[in-house]
């Protein structure tokens, strides 16, 4: 950790304690914490679980895309999925009817 991120054992322990061993995003207990840092500016932001670290990494720290993804998830309402299942059931009923 120290070579890659410049984090000493004391700093690591301090971050874990400050976060109570929980992921900074989802608040679940971390088994194998990941150091989260800004890829463009460098400062360490905190410790994340694997899932949250991969999620942020997948969006390459693009805050605009992260906000758009959150908005999409909160507001999409599953319209397309509901129609997809509705169409599948209609097709099945027509074949059996």
C-alpha cells in the first residue's frame, strides 16, 4: 500500500477506524477494503468495498455519468422490462391458445 498509494499501516488503520470498517458508499462491512482515490487529481477519498470500487472505476470517475446513471436508475421505472415480459407472455398465450 505504501509503495502504490503512499499509505502507511497507521494511516490505513486510521481510515478503517474512521469508517468503522464500513464502505464509504454503501455502508456494508468490508472484507477486503479498496483504497479509493481520484484518478485525475490523486488524493485518497476513502475505503470502498469491491462492488463500489468497481462501480466507480467502471465510470472512470466521470461524475456527470455517475449522476446520470443514478438518475436513470431512480427514474426509469422499468417501463421497457415490463413491456418485454408482457409481450413474451402474450406470445406464449397465443401459441397455447
